[in-house]
């Protein structure tokens, strides 16, 4: 984001609109905190971070279901590791179509 801003000769980045997919398992408050911390001393200092969540969407290769993903709990040695499965047939043969995004949708800045 900072490299693109400098390349486009922007003077001040005011707002960043970020899309975070639900399958990234990223905490939105932590992302806001770290972006603000990392922007200190740069043209993005004081940045307002707006985050939009993206729900998951899958295609089941076994039954053809298209829609939201079902999380199944998978605990190994006291660690929670999510296991993804089709909510219709419980198959793990799925294609993730949405939900793994982490992208800057747009920035608002002064030239």
C-alpha cells in the first residue's frame, strides 16, 4: 500500500478499505492495530482502517453443493485445527471459491 502510494506521489493516506475472508481466521481488531502501528512515521500515520468481511463460498466436488462452508472441529494434541467439509454431504472434497481473501480494496488519500 505504501509503495503504491509513493509511486503515485500521494501525500497522505487517510483511509484503507480492506477485505478479509472468513477462512483466513484473521482477527479484524488485530489487523487494524498492526496496520496503525506499522504506519507510524509514514504517510499513512493516523490511518483509518475499514474492514469488510467476506463470507466463505465453496463448491463440493462430490455432491455439487455450492454455498457456505461448514467448519468441523478437528483437535490434535490440544490444538484446534479447523477441518472444512460440505454441509450437505460432509465431504472434504471441496473447492474454495470465496473466503480466503486478504486484500486492499481501495485507499483514500491526498495528492
